[in-house]
C-alpha cells in the first residue's frame, strides 16, 4: 500500500537516494543518514545568498555607471547651454564690434602672430649667438610691430577688441626657447620661423580672398607679401645656422 520502503531502512527510496547522493558529494557532512538533508538545505541557502549578493552588486555598479554617464551628459549639456546663452553671445558680439565672426577670428589670429613674432624676436636678440639670427630677429620686431599698429587701427574703427596676450599654444612654443641659448637656440628658432611663417602665409592667403570686411581684407592682402619675404629670409637664416654649426 503506497510506496515501497527501502530495504531495512524504513526510508522511502527517493529520500534514500537523495541521502546517498548528498553523502557522496559532501565531504563535510559527518552526520547520520537522515541529517544530511537539512545540511544540504543550508548549503543551498548559502549559495543562493551569494548569488543574490552578486546580482545586487552588479545592479549597484550598473546604477553607478548610469549615474556617472548622466552626470557627464548633464555637465556637457550645461556647458553647451552656457556657450549658447544670450550673455555669451553678447560678449562675443561686443568683442568683435562691427566685424563678422569669421573676420574677427582672423583679426585675433593675425594680432597674436604679430605679438608672437615680436616677443620671439626680442628673445632671439637676447639669447641667439648667430649674426644671421640676430639680424632676422631685428627685422621681425620692426615689421610685425608696424603691421600690428595698422591692425589695431582697423580694429579701433570697427569697435573690435584686439588681444594683447599670446595664446596658450604660443606660450608652449616660447617657454622651451627661453631655456635655450647659443647654437641650440639658433637652430630651434630658425626652424620655428620657417614653420611659423609657412602656416601664417596659408592663413593670410585664405583671408585675402574670404574676408568680408574690405579694410581688413586689404590689410591682409598688403601684409601677405611681407610674410612671404619673411619666409624666404627664414629659410636663408636656417641654412646659415646649419653652416655655422
């Protein structure tokens, strides 16, 4: 009647099978034949707890990552919002005066080119040893000082603000040169003059055709041949410095 008992044990066959299986794989179990079942239940409960803990940690990590992404996105959005705010637009408009944004960007670039050439020229006269370097530096100081005067006159007529300090990129070029002297300075300065004037010529060639303000465009067209002459002089200086070393 009902399930047959396991021979000599009084325990149902399925239960006995579970006991034997547990004792076979559980080396820590030292209890009687009927006691391993609660022991196995405890182990399963422990494993279940560990798995729940891992899922919780994974969920928290994902939530934290989402929070970081949200914070980053919020910060980027706020920065974009500040950049496009009426106050930021008003400040830019006040700086450029009557000039368009494109024309004003060129004015800022040209003014900093003049400032950079003057400061580098002064440094070259102080720390250079080659006569060709000193002569070239003197020419840079004179020509770019005059060019900057003309640029400031145009800016004043257009109610535009002219920068009076070098950019961070220009400072990164000037600072290493300040630590050099002698032949090492001459060589580095000459290389920079060739590279810098090559880049400046490209800027002025584009501006001579694309600027909308007629006065600023005429200034760029007048200054361009001077920069081209400076590039030829810079290349000659570089060759002279190489020959002296």
